[in-house]
């Protein structure tokens, strides 16, 4: 009887370790900024686009321009991806906008906004992320 209990306990521990190893081996895919706006631009803000991707707001102190890129977590077949950027409040139209069927990301889009609050967004297949009235001054 003792041998059976030890074997069952060993199998249980081994199964738990294997499940943990499988979980740890599966990477969590998340969009990362890859310099799409060009040299001199650094990420100053970001927001999740649901579980589909991330929208990045970048800024260049040298030019006083903001840039937005909306990126999918993983590239794939083309889907509708949109990026918008405007001086706060946005009103009825984005000052800078790009939207089309893309495999990976929309943008970069640019706006001169030194010393101003901005509204920015990214949308992937109807799921939106972004922020309003941020990064002032």
C-alpha cells in the first residue's frame, strides 16, 4: 500500500511540474514599440487595445511632434487597424488619421503638438484603446 501512495504522489508532483513548464513555455504575446516613428522619438504613453494590441504615443523633443502607432500583438492576415491623433479636444475628426487593412500596424501618424494636450487612439477590428487630454506641455 505504501508503494502505491508514493507512486501516486510522485506522478501527481510530476504532472504539476509538467503543467507549470508548459504554461511557462507559452509566451504572452504583446505588441512592442519598434521605432516605427523614426529616430529621436521615444514612447511617452501607451494603452492596450483590448487583448488585440497596443497603441503607442511617442514624442520628439527635437521637432516638438507627437507620433502614434497602433500595433497588433502578432502580425497576421490583414485586418482593419486605425490610428488617430489630435490636439485635445479631438472634436468630430482626428487631425491625423490612418486606417486600412494592415497585417501588423497602422501609422506612424504625426502632429505638431509641443506644449499642448493630445487625444490619441488605436483601433483593431472594432476594439479601441487610447487616451484623451494627455501629455500636456
